[in-house]
C-alpha cells in the first residue's frame, strides 16, 4: 500500500515548487493539510481510522468473489464471523493503546513543545494538537529542515511508547524467508538475482527515521502529522523517495514504514505484524516493477477466478507474503497463526469495478479474494496444514 493519492498530490505540488516559489508552495501544502485533517477528523481521537490495503475499508465482502474460491481454504476459516468486526477490534485496540501511552508520552511532548517554542496544546487532544501546531507555527511552515527535526523528535517519543506494547518482529528473518522463496521459484536466474537484490535493499523504518533520512519537502512531511497515530504501513519506493536525487538511496531501494498507530492496533505484535511486513516488503518486487514476470500469474488468476484488477501490485505482493507466512505456519501454530496474521485484511472489500466479458474488473482485491484464491491455494500452506494439493493454484 502506498500513501493516499491526496497526500502524494500535495507532495508532487511541493516538489514542483522549487526556487523562489518553494516557500509559498510549502505553506499552501501545510494549510491544505490542516484544513483537510480538521474537516475529516484526526486519528488521535478515533474519528477517522485508516483502513489498511483497501480504501473501501471494513465493508461487507462481495459474495461473487467469495463464491469463486472453490476448494481453497475457506475465508471463514481464517476470518471469524466473516471478518465483519475485525476493523472494530483493531480500532478499539488502537484507541486503548493511545489512551494507555498518554501518561508516558505527555511529559515528553510537553518538554518538546517548550523546546521548539510551540503554542500550548489543547488539553482534550494534547498529542494531536501539539503535532499539528508544527504546521502553522513559524518558522516551521517555511523551513523544512527545522520542521523535520521537530516532528521527528515527537515521533520518537511516540515510537518508544508504542514499541513497549508491540515490539517489531525480526525483519531480517522475514526478508531471509522471502529470499529463500524467490530462489526456489521458477523465474529465471537473472530475474531471481534482481528480486533478491531489491528485497535485501528494502529497509524497515519507523517514522522518525523516515522523516530524518527520506523526507525532502514540506508537502511530504505534513501528512505524517495525523498518520503517526494511524493503523497504517506502506512501502515507499525508490521513485517515491526521490530516486537518484536522494544521495542516501541505492538504486531501486525501498523502505517499509510502520506507524505507531499500527503497533498499538496490533497490541502484542508478533504474528499480527508478520503478514503486514512481508506484504509491504514484497511491494519492492511487485508487478509495477516487473510487469512481464507477473503476466502469466495474472492471466492464470483471471482465467481461474473470473476476476481481474486494474493494478496487480496487491495480488503480486500477497503472492510472496503468503509464501513467507506459509513457510512459518507449520511451526507457529497453524490456523491460529494465520488468523492473527491476516486479521488486518478480514472484512476489507474490493473497490468498485465493472464487468467486461464475464470478468469482474476490480480496482483492489477483497479480503475474501486474497485469502481464498491466493493464500488458500498456496501449495506450501496447504502442505503445512495437511490439506490436499489444489490444482487451480496460480504460481510463478
């Protein structure tokens, strides 16, 4: 998943505002962000929770997609009650986590407010209002370097508290398992080498590091204010990060960013985060980067399941993430491990599409499609769970 289009648009606007107009463009971006977040509700009080992997959020699953699963692993096997309440459970944990860390975080925020000479935050929304004040308090709106320093400091305070509740899994293990699956795949040796190189280069970062090392404009910075508390993670690609113009990047390097709000929604971390990190890492090698390699896979899914996607990057990322999860499932609790890992996509719907030549054209796969047609037919997983092979599995 990538940053929302609204934010990416502002980022592009700020990037184009070079030279003497740069300050004005950055101020405009800051004003738009404040207006947007104020109107839509910030994540600090739970008014606007972010949905992961589906812009449509926690909506009823289209039955036409679920019915196409055939003999694959049942969606209801992985998502209890059809996944209808998974988003509510995650949001409840996120809000409870924010409330729990306030006592620890508030003194640190208070010290930072004084250090950076920000206005006294609102008592009812102390953390959120402290962060938002950076976007309109001089000199930060027109001095990106100082704004980055201030926001990174606040982010570090949030991260430290969130990590106590949900420590990150060993990311090196997740990458190693993905690399092992790449090397065992049927793609050419040359392609394998490039896929492995890109996975090895992918870094897992928290927002403070992302802000310090990879943000270059105010337009990229301001959206992070309210995203810090969101249940969200994404893969920022080489091009997203400035490409060759960013001296801190190696060619085609990506970073996976996990926000404190997601750590709080995960409660105890562990297997809940395994699929998320594997999926976002796999975006470093998805169909947007290697369209020809994934063409046979997409054709197989289209022919077998009658559903196509305008953007195959999400099924492509699931393909490798599911391989990673499958390789861990046997020794990590089997079905219970799957339920914890895939909770984040239970209940998510596919975005509205159209029907063309008896094939449903979707913008984004639903949780039911992803679990039953990609995960549930994965031969590694079926072997780990003692299920018979599935002839309609689509593989590279």
